[in-house]
C-alpha cells in the first residue's frame, strides 16, 4: 500500500468538499481531495437528457428499503462537482423556525445554532455565488442582505401559473436562483435553455466545476478522480487519515492532521460505519448510536395542467421561475404540522424522470402521442417540497457481505410518516385550486417522489444524541469533520444547497482560526 502525508484530506469533490478545499489551499494548507467519480470538465456538460445521466451516481449500487424508497441514484452526484453539478440552482434560505423546532413546537429536533448565527454566512455566500432574486418580494424571507443580482425573467409558463396564485390571493416571488440574470464576476448570464440539470456549460449556474475546483487547483490542492475511499483510519483519540483504491485497483494510504468527509448524506455515514475498529467497534464517531440515523428527504409532489395558450415549457431554468412559501408556517388549524413550498414553472423536457411523458404514466400509444403533441407547447407545472420530520428509523446502514477488505455495501431505509403524507394532501389540494384558478380545466398531480438527502450525521450540542458539533467536528474525534447536508437535524422545506455552502464557509473559517491560534 502506497503511503503519503498531507495537512488535510477531503473525501468528495462536491459542493462542500470543493468549497472547503479551495479555502484551505488558499490559506496555505496542503490539501488532497479524493473523488470516486470522473474528473469532469466544462466540455463534458452537454445539454442532453441522455448525457445528463452520467452526472448521477455511478459507483457501487445503493440498496433501498422502507415504505417510500429513496431515489438514491437520481439525487446523488458522480465526479468532480458532485450533485451540485446537476442541481437545479434554487437557493432559498432556511426559515428561523427551522432551527428551533423542538424548543418552539415540541416536534423534530433543534439545531445547535440559530438562524442569526448563520445569517452573515448566507449573506457572504450569496455575493460570492451571484444569486438572482428579489428579497423584498419574498415576504416570507428571514432577515438578510438583498441579492446581488435582479431576478431572472418570468416566461410564459410562469406567467400562466401566477395568474392562479394571484386569483386566490396567494403570494409568489421570483425564485432566488444561483443562476446569473446578467454577467457577474466574469461569468455569462443565463440563456434560458432549460438544461440546468444537465450541468450548465455556460457558467451561468453556480457549480463547483466553474468555481471552487479551479480555485482549489490554482492554490495548489491535489484533486484526484477515480479515488474511492474505503475506510477512515484512526487511533483512540483522533482520525489519522484514509485508505482509498484508485481506478487501477491499487490501494493507497493518506495520513493527515485533518480529515473532512464531504461525500454525501448517504456515503458519509456508510464510511463511518465501515471504519469500525477495536477502539470504535460500532463505527467511527458513533458513541451516540446516531450515525446513519435521522436520514431525511423532501417529499416531492408535482401538480400539472394543460393551458389553452402556449407556455413553451422547455424554456427557462430547471429550478423555478417563481417561489411560493405561503405554506411555510409550521402550524395550521386542525391540520398537519410542517412546512411546504412551491417551485413554480421549472423547465420541462419531453422525457426522463422530470419530463412531460412521466407525468401521465397512465397513457400509452396514441393517447400518449396526442398528449405529448399538446404538452410540448401547453403544459405547466410546479413542484411541492414537503417537509419530513426527523425520524430515527429512517437510516443509512450497511448491507451485504463484506468485501475482502471488510467493507460492506450501503442501504438507505426511508419512509414518510402519516403527518408528512397529510401535509402532502394539503399542498396538492392547494395546487389543484391554483391551476383551476389559472384556467386549467382538468389539472392533475403526480405520485410521491423523494428529493434531496439530509441527516444521517446530525449536529447537536449533546454528544449522546448527535454526531458532530455545530461546525461539523465529530464529538468523538475532533479532527474528523463532516460537511454537507448530512449535518442537518431538520430539513425544513427549502432546498438545502444554500445552507450547505453557508455552513461550509462557517466551518472552514473556524478551522483556519483555530489553526492560526495554535
């Protein structure tokens, strides 16, 4: 086994991993980043649904179970950029109540920080990224700086659906998007071709491939593709490094003073569990027994309708033209608990998982042909993101027979409880009313789906009930840091990527301050 030393080794070159690598390297630290997938470049980002599938998880199969199995492959990334390479770019903030669920309502869990602790990092990240939006129009938005860029243009599909919201007196606002409405910091503005989820080849959508990965390389970080980490090495007091296998099957050992896990909310807990040792027989950082527990996703539900006037749904952005968070209040009279939000008028293509054809799985042959002929110019849709409360039974665990090196496969057990399903019903009823008010005669809704992954290595103040502190430092091994949405104790209903970056900035600055003080 080949062996080398470095200041910091980071597992995963996605949103959090690449972001932290750039900042550590720019501060003079020696950094090695290990990514299991390929070393994508901007020329690999092709506006095609077939090509876009390459950006999804391409590693060892992930087993799924539970009442509502998690869409592990679709929600995961593969290669430089991770899931942030194909993310849709909708960047709302978590609400203040999302951080204090247990203390406010007696439901869910509390974060070890409140919104105000994260607010300055949200503000700084949005300037770095270049978020387009209208903070004043977002009447639900918690306090914070205005966006650096004006909102993106609302096109025909968005205007058609907005008429329904307006008729019912339900507020909407331009969606806050990590997509440029005009040129910014050397990046081009959006051309509204609706291919964000295939990876943006123009650089209008913020992702690690056009931002943090070039910065990390320029600062001297060593980014390695095809490097699959098999286990984290440790002694009784600290993490000492990692072992990985390269694309040729050769084994390597990297020793480091600081180990950062930034793979995903599935792979991080699996690595901890697969790194059990004599000192840590239940897995690393697992004295609380919560590693892998409280895995969460958003329940995703779509509402659709055919308009009489053209909507040109293939144009726009994959995320949303408009945002609706009137349903974000946690409590409602005689109704289910929790938040939901609407992402209104995402761009649609004909096929694949988020395409037009899959909205009518009941059609085949000529009826499907007739539907598609009309839908390609006249369909409109919006996506409801429903909050699911943290449940310990939703988990990442190991499965299957161990390989020769003792490493086992990954399984995600996931289901939505009755409260979440009831909240979905509330959202669907509202969504159908909106479409009818917009002039659609026969709107319909889609099936239950899962979006985003959070939890599994939750942060908290109590080492007996959480895995890390508020900076992602593991309670059991302080030089082992976890980054990404796996830290979230609650999910809220907002897309998680903005919060991932805000947490990563807060953590990496704390790490650098500590090292400087030492």
